[in-house]
C-alpha cells in the first residue's frame, strides 16, 4: 500500500483492516473464483497446530500421574466424549474425534483474534512488502467464506450419515414422507431442503457474526490510541484489556457451540422423523 499523503480516517482504517488478501479484486457480490488467501493460510496453519497439539498429547501420554498438559487434554477429551455420548446414539468411532477436532480447530482460529490488529501491517511495512500484502486478515472465522466452508463440510457429513444409517431408500423416503406423510411429498421435500439449508447457513453465520463483531471492536479500541492523548492511550489499554479478557469467553464459547451444533445435527441424522 502506498504511503498516503495524510493519516487515514477512522473509517478508512477500519475498511482497510477488513480487506482480504485475495487472488483478484472482487467485482460482483457473488464470485466463486475469488479465494481469500489469508483465510486459507491461517485456517490450514491453525489446523496443523491443532493436530500437532493433539499428537504430542497422545504421544506423551503416560499411565502414571499426568502432567498439566496431559491433564488438560484429557479433560477436553472426556468433555467431548460425554457430550457425544449424550447426543449420538450409535457408533461414535468417527464422530467423537471429529467433534474434538472441530472444537480445537475453531478455538485456535478464534484465538488468532488476540493478535494485535496492526502486527502484520507493521511486519510487512518493515520488510517493504506493504504493496504485496496491502490487505491481510488473520482471523479465518471472521470471514464468512471460512465459516460457511466449515458449515458446508458439516452439511456433507449430515447427508452422509443420513444415507449410512437409513440407507439411500430410507433417506429418500424420509425426504418425501416426513413430516406430513407421503401424500404431501412436494411440501415435505421443500421443508426438508429448507431445513438442511437453514442449519448450514445458521451454523456458519452464528460463528462469523460473533467473531466479526469481536474483531471490529478490537479495531475501534485500537483507534483510541491514535488520538495520542492521555485519555486515548489509557482508554485503549483499559478497554483493550477488558475486552481481551471477555473475548476469551467468546472464543471458547463459540468453539463449544459450533462443536455442540455439529453433534446435534449429526445426532439428528441418526434418528428418523
């Protein structure tokens, strides 16, 4: 980004930080050819870190007195196992590890919101890369494309388990016969399609909305320090600290909610109307 002749206004600062590092400029409202490279990079990195953490915990697990790291992971695993046991009435060989992976992955992606909002902008400026990386957003879950991508993955799992548990014929019959009977087949099909779409959209939108709002508040707090006044500097420190502490709850609560909804939707796929 070329150095401006004047300092950016508050709106310019926020709009700039909400831009993505993409493969091309978006022109239309819907353009499937656009890839937000920053979202892809940080999503994969968070996934790799999450897998590495769980791998190290499994590798270093001992039957004796566990350390704090092993105890924390064991508590997490037991929590996920108990939740999956209460929701899924069937084989949980794949679903329980899936729920654990979803929780850890989403929690790590959400936690990227704790990084300073101008950290990478200063990093790229220091190495003279501000033109190449004019826009760069770190939090994948604050990008609707990222959260809807995960939600669509859950949708495919819902369809897979519906077919696996009920069979192709049973699932198709349920689509046309539930909930009002086979005589209302067109209405039943329409309602079931809407139900699957609503679950997918709400799952992605809920996570996106909470994380986007949290990121926006961090940007507004960062603007306090730009006033270069005593009130602005101390206000930024105080407000930033309070919001960061409160945001810890949001980060892990949203990961837990996303995991629980995934379990609920997969549990419903195991049951018939």
